[in-house]
C-alpha cells in the first residue's frame, strides 16, 4: 500500500485496508500482482503481469460506509464502465477488455506508455489521432465526459494516444429514453465538452499542429463549461479543504481551467 493511502482513513478507500489479490485469472490466463496505480473512494487499480502480456485490474468499491454496505455501488460502477469499454471495442486507442474478477472487478489490456503530462510535447499527429478516436466514440453515441484530465490520456510508447477510465462516460442507449429529445440533447452537450477539452489540450501542448479554425474554436468556452465551473469549483474547493483538515491532502490547489 502506498504511503499516501496509509495516511487516509480506511472508509475513504474503495477496498479499505484490504489488499489487492496477489493473483487473478482473466480471459483464460493467470496474472500476478506487479504494482498499484491508484486507490481512491470509488476504485482501486493495479498492474498485473502474465506469461505473455500485462493487464490492468480495476476493483470497484466494496468497503462499507458508516455501516452501510457499498458493494452494490462498486458492482454497479464496474458494470457501467465495463459496458462502455465493450461498446468501444474495435476503436483504435481503446484498450481491449480481457475479463472480470469477482463481483466488482474487471480487467483490460495494459498499454505501454505513460499519462499525458501538462508540459508534454506529443509527437506530430498525436492529437489528430486522438480526435479520430473521439469521433469514433461519438459515432457510437458515447460521450467520454472526463477528457478534462490529461492523465486519462495515455501517450503510448508507439507515440499514439489511448483513452482509459470510462467511469463517468455516458452512452445514449438505443431504447426509448436514449432516442428521446432530452437524451439526444444531453449527448450533444457532453460530446461538445469532449471536443472542447480535446482542443484545449491540443492548444496548450501542440498549438503548432492546430489549424487557425481549430485554434479559434479552442478559444471559445461553451456556456455549459462556464456554468459547471461556476457551480462546482466552489464545491471542489470545499471538499479539498475538508481533506486538508483531515490531513489527507496538503493543499487545496485547483488546476487552472485553461
């Protein structure tokens, strides 16, 4: 367990003080624990290695909260995210789903590379490729939603972009609700946010690869983004201040919206 996790109250961690499994089986293969990636309130994520490849295990919340069982939440979130990954299979830049572990865990392919950093200079064509991945997701009525965080974008060792973490992504299902006007409008807004955040990262990291038309588009902040910042940024500050008081965080610093 990482040092930062040891300083956090157990109820703030998805698995409490319970360790991740030392071995797992998925897709007909056995894998052994290599190292943890992240452990927060909603999920624990770690790297596992097999004889031929590596995979990522993500386990949804299974620790009780104030005496209330929360496995149902972890199971629901796992099924939601796994379903979004499955809907996106075959799209370049989306990891392959490998299998499931227990009632709240699923496994996907590990991408060799690293998270996109705020001072990176990705190779030529990187954001064009990411734009194509996003367009393909949108064509399947999926909104990624969480593209604001550059750490959700991987820079592969092959120089290509990959998207991970579909925890809050959204799909307009082909049912009566998914075909309704409110659902289609919401999908359009969320996909517009995806597009804005893609162009924001593009503008900051490779403005030389951005056409004049796209650069002008990148400078326009949609009204729903401005509204979201006005409403939720104070809530984020308050939540982080509470975590500082608890000794979990060292600062309430919030990223510049850019």
